[in-house]
């Protein structure tokens, strides 16, 4: 068994201001990576800039990270960061800016490299990275993964480098301006992290502690997800904590089959990442339960469901349905069967029939 997570993590209200010394210790020229607008709306970008300006630290903001960031966008950002002579990177936002910030930090630290290096294993180091999550699903602030969109292969894929952020500053207040739809989709991503880590071939007592706690916390937020209630500060803190704890779980094991199945549905059909993962969870657990029913029983118990049918009905209730054509289903099944690295995360052999069954139970075929 092994446990490793080097990220210095703080989780509290006004976290950035409270731990500005840790942030400023990372470097002297900050390259701030974020999306188009959400970090400005929720106040996280202003909080970071206030600390940098108070300390007279030069900074540059790159706010062009799209949802499911592409290799091309990351390369563009890295060129700007090199020109600015940044010596540390601050990622602010959901999984897209945080994952992108890791890849950008890698390229800036290795100016002789291009985006081609992302999927070739080399002995490369990255600039120091700080992560400020503003959604409750990514877990990227505490994991080494950086998933980018590859237009050349028309899918999403983790880069070949494990890049843990040096610092994670986690503050639930940044969720208070988020829409209910965003909260649901990102919460379900955290659910997928906790479940997939729990049933991963790499699972052990360490990641199970995180998975089990995250699943218990997740069960406690189900009434909110089903309701029209406004998000309170207390509940925002719980949502963010759940996401970070689930991130600690996948930091040890990585994700598994539902995430792999989600990539084509997101790339080709535009389904939000968390929703795309969530629609496959119940059907995958049905296959899993044939081999290890005790693991599925633990997951359902921690979440507060009696049966997989109840779990599946709940996911459909909060996520809705996804519709694919017959041609798309058959194409995506073949693509999944080619993804040997993800198939290997399942502790038993998955057949083509298994994968097709998961698809047909999870979506509506036109």
C-alpha cells in the first residue's frame, strides 16, 4: 500500500487572505490562469489579485481557458507566460482552469518543449502551482492529473505527468454565486470520483478512507440537490469539502470506467463533464456488483440508497437523460475498447458486451 499527496491544503473561509504568505512564497512573478468570467463574478480572482498587489508582486491574468481546455489553448497561454517570465502559476476556477494551469506550468518551466511533450514521458518539472477551486467537483486542487482536450484524437486525455499543486486554497464562499445546474453537475463529478476510486483496481485502505467519507458527506447533500433551496454558507463549505476529499481519493487511484465513458459524450455531444460521468455510474456498478457485490453495498449504504435501482432513479432525476444515435453508441463502444489504460482500472475483465450494456442502460438511443 502507498499514500502520497504533497499538496499543502487549507480549507476555510477567507482562505486566500489568511494564507497569503504561503501563496507569495511560491514565486515573484505570478501567471494567473482562469476562465472567461466566473472567477470575476464569484470574487476569487479579486481576492488573489488583492494579495498580489498588496505585496507588489507582478502578475498577468490569462482568462481564455474554455470548458474542457484544449492543448492549443494551453500552448497559447504558456507562450504568454514565458514572455512574461512567470515563475509560478495560480489556477482559479473549476477543473478546466486548474488542469490547464498544471500543463501551462510544465511548458513554461521547459521552454524548449512544445505541446507534443504532454503525451510523451520525459523527465520534466513544472513551475510551482497554486490552485483555487471555485466549483465543487473537480478535486484537481489536490490531484496530480491534468486532463486536456485533444482535437487530433477527438477526445480528452490526462497528460503523462503527475503535477500536484504545491498549494490548494479551498473556500466554499466561491460557490455562492453558482447556478443550481452547475452545482449539480460538479457535485456529481465529485460523486464519480468517490465511487470510481472505491472500486478501482488500485484501491486500498488509504483511498477508501477518503472515498467512504466523501460518500457519507455526499449522502448528506442529496436533499439539497433534490430541492429548490438556496445554497447556504454552511452547505457551500460542505459541498467544497466533499469535492476536496473525493479528490484526495482519486489522487491515490485515478478515475475509472465512468470517466472514460464520459469523454466521447462530452467531446462529440457537448454533455457537461459531471453529467457525462454521472449517467454511467449506476450501470457500471451493476456490472461491478456481479463480481464484488459487497463493495457496491458499501457505496449504496454510505449514500443512503437501498438498491441500485433507487440510485439510478435519483441520478436520472437530477441529471435528466442523454440521447445518442445507434451509430454513436457503437462508435463510442469501440473507442472505449481501445482505451486499454482505463479498462485496466477495473479489477476484472470488461467485455465489449459489458461496455455496450452500460451504454444502453445509461442513455436513450434514438
